[in-house]
């Protein structure tokens, strides 16, 4: 299976990068409860030093926390995992399977917090689910994006050579939204721009690792 796409007039798009973006419905009650759970957990767990700067990052056992709301987020993440894997394999759900490990951690960003550029080595998919954006916006009064996730163009040297339209090497920003997931290949470099809201910005980040991925039916197509 190839992700590549044919445009009109003999032009092909090679090496596209799949990103899953979905706003799940009716998440208000789940998010309100998760907010309580995460802030309470922050009081008991001093967290781990990771890529979050001036924020709190829980231990990576979020999906083991004993609350039904955690199970609901797990279901959302599973949905994204299936959709992305369908695209990269060219298969339908049920034609692939195996054991996937979900690692998740809660983050709380407060005024001035950010997340430096990083990838998630050793994993297949990574992502984030927003519990509470804390009122962050794509652009503040100073014209800067605040607390938004930013993806880097992963292609080597794309910024070195001018191309008409300058489509390569641009950073792409996505706005946080409560109840929304963004999920992407773990090798895709990303960061969170400094958050300048007064309220807590709460999210759950996660990694998915396939331990024994299996294809039950050979993919069809152009290989
Ligand atoms: Fe990340």
C-alpha cells in the first residue's frame, strides 16, 4: 500500500503524512470529571521531568488510572489508532490486529508553560486529547500563537532551497479544542507554543506501540 496520491496533469504527491483530527461529541461531563481527577493527581504525584517546561507531566500510566472516564479516552485513542492504521496499511478494520501498548500521561500547562520540540521514539502513533484548553487561542493580541500544537516539516533540508509558493519547511499549527484528538506518526517532530492563558490547560498525551502487529489479509493496490 502506498500513501502517495495522484493529482491531475501527471503530478503525484509523494510521502504524505497522515494526521488524525477528530472532535468527539458529548465530552463535556467526561472532561469536567477528568479535570478533577488530573488536578487531584497533581497534588499527589510530583510528576516527571519531560519536554513540558513550567508545567506538570504525570507518570505514564494514565490509562491504568481506575476511572471510567479514562476508559472513554482510551476508546477515543483506539478509534484514532484504527483510522490511521487503515490509511497506512490500506486495510479495513478486522483485517489487521495484534497487541498494542497504550502509554498515556496527563499534562497541566500554566502561564508561560510550553513543550519543546520532540518526537516519540520506539512508538508507532502519538497524540494528544484536550480536556480543557484553558482559553488558549490560535493567536493572541501580540500576534503569537498561544499554547497550540505545532508540527515541523519532517523532510530533510526542505527549507534550504526556495520553491515557488514556499510550501515546504513550514510549521503547521493546530488549535486545541476540548474533546478533540490530534494523532500522528511518532516520528513527526512537534512542540507546544508557550501558553499564556490564566486558567489551567489540561491535556492527555499518549503513545501507541505495536508489539506484534499482524495483517490477516494481504493489502490490495499499487504496493
Ligand atoms: Fe509529544
